[in-house]
C-alpha cells in the first residue's frame, strides 16, 4: 500500500512541477508583447494538430479521405464559430450538422434535382 502512495505522490509531483515552475517564475516578470501574442496561439495550434487528422484521415492504413462526413460538418461549424464567437452556439450547430450528416438520406436530394 505504501508503494502505491509513493507512486501516486510521485506522479502528482511530476505532473504539478512542470506547470507550477513556469507560472511561478513568469508571473513575477513583464513579458514582451510579441511573446504574449505567441503564447495565445498555442491552444489553437494544439487543437488543430489534434483535430485535423481525425477529420481528413480514414481507413487502415490511414489515408486522406475528403468524403468523410466529419470533414464536411467541420467546415460550416468552423465558419459559424468564426463569425459568431459563440462556444455554445458552435457546439449546438456542430451537433446538429453531425446528426444530419449521419441520419439524412442523401439520395433523397437526388430526386429534387
């Protein structure tokens, strides 16, 4: 039991220190404006790196597939987020469009043309 407690404390320390040290030392300094602007771009870059492969890569082995519904739903959802800057609205629009992409029979539209 003591081994688990030491393991948990060690994991907590290894997780906490890399977050606390920069925050502790940088909070006492005035950072240059260009550096602050650069830091603000990091979350968007990480989110893009995580989302893009899930949106355009499919199959086994992984290959580019632009016909994935996730990709086509992401485009208008991204446009809505860009114009409205509404997180809640973006989530609702994305969920609605994804539901439509999965549940609407696209052959129905062929009869309209």
